[in-house]
């Protein structure tokens, strides 16, 4: 319940009273499970991290060669954006709502975003990309830009743009023998 409310309404806009009402619980029960709203938020964001990690699992599943994994990752990110109701990355949205890097939500979101950046760079290196650090950062910026533009472009157009631009970038930096025929 909290995850859906935070995503639809915003984290700060969703009060503890509303969370309890929708969940059919009391504040006492909520605070037994989570010492504070901040800890509940961090817990929800950890779930979001696990959901997003599925993109890497798809990109690295059996039968997908290291050379094809970056393309599979871009396609998986675009596919996730095409889901009904997509409004942006919940982790990115939390980063915007909590400017203090010491806030528990920011710590979770920042750590995951940096982990993704490193994983993309490693994936590109294994695929033989030219300058995997710069290419990785460029791809991260494309993905984050697509996430951020979903509300005003529409999630389908943002996903399509990400897929086209991301695959075009990969075509320019991956070895020619890694390109699909």
C-alpha cells in the first residue's frame, strides 16, 4: 500500500494517517514495524531497488552474450517504462523529494543509483565498449533523462526514445562484431 501511495501522490504528500487508513492498521502497529516514517520510506525504496534489479537479471540471463547485454539492459529499461501507470523512477523521485543526502531515503536511492552506474560500466567493459566509463555515464544520463521525461512526454514516447537513442549509442561504441545482424 505505502509503495503505491508514495508513487502516485509523492512521499511527502502521503501522511501517516492516510497510510494507516488505506492499510487498515493503526499508527501504533505501523510504528511497531517501522520506527519512523523515514524508515518506512527507506524500506519501500529498498523494494524498488529489488524491482529495478530485475532489469539486470534480464540483461544477464542465460543465452545473452556479454556483447549483447548492454542492448538487453536498454530494452529492459524501456520495457519497464512501458508499463501502465509509469510516472518515473521511484528512486529518482525520492532523490528530488529529499535533498538532504543524509536522509535515510536518499542514502538508499543514492547508493542504488551509484551501484547501477558501476554495473553499467562493468557491463560495457565486458562487452568491449570503447571507453566504458564515459559510455556508461552517457547511457545512465539517457536512462535517467527518459525516466524524468516520462511525465511530460508520456511513458510510451519516453520509452521509445530511450530505446532508439540507447541502441544507437551502443552501435557506435561496441565492437562491430558485437552488432546484431
